[in-house]
């Protein structure tokens, strides 16, 4: 899609859509990179997530600090994963297949892409996939519950 002027089913050019989506993805990537790098820099400077390396903590404070460190680490990990997904979305945008559903090939609504810029499925296909996963989990749980009775 890079440098080309592709048309959508409505006949309007998607060049401006491409530029808008690319700008949105790049802005989000810069924001996430700054957050992740800032947090990592803080960890290196403080020597720990919570900044309480040289403090003497009682058991409750220590437990709270551990929980806070785990939460902060999980948030950084989630942001890093989101950053990876955004980089993948930018690659798809450059290749010309960003914004199209993996399942049905339809164009993903711009509203959805603005809310979830790395979406790979349209709303309908994503809902169908989630429903299928939920049915699979329920069946697995039923099989697990029935095996409890077989072990007796």
C-alpha cells in the first residue's frame, strides 16, 4: 500500500486513511516506548521496581512492596507486548494488509482500529472466535469435572 493509491469499495481513496492509521500507530508506539524505557531507566537507577532497596521493611511492608513490584512488572510486560503488536500492525500496514480481517477479509471498522489499533479481526469474527474459545473452555471444564468422579 505504501506509495499507492488504493480504493475502497466506496470508491474513495484510502491514502488518507493509510496516513491517519500510520500516524495513530506511530504515536501509540512512541508513547509506549517512552513509558517502557522510562520505567526501565527508573529500575536501573533505583535498583528495584519499588525503589525500596536500602529501606528496612517489616513483613507487611515487604509483602506490599513485592505485590507492587509484581504489578509494575506485569504492566511493563503488557505494554511491551502491546508495543510488539503495534510493530506488527505497522508491518501489515506497509505490506498493504492492515485493517482487513484475517478471517473474512472484510475491512475492519475504523472505529475498532482506533480503539484497538492492532486488531486483526472484524468485530463479528472476533466475537465468533471468543464464543468458540469459551465453548472449548466449558467443554474442557466439564471433562475435568467428570474425570473427578471417574477417579473414585
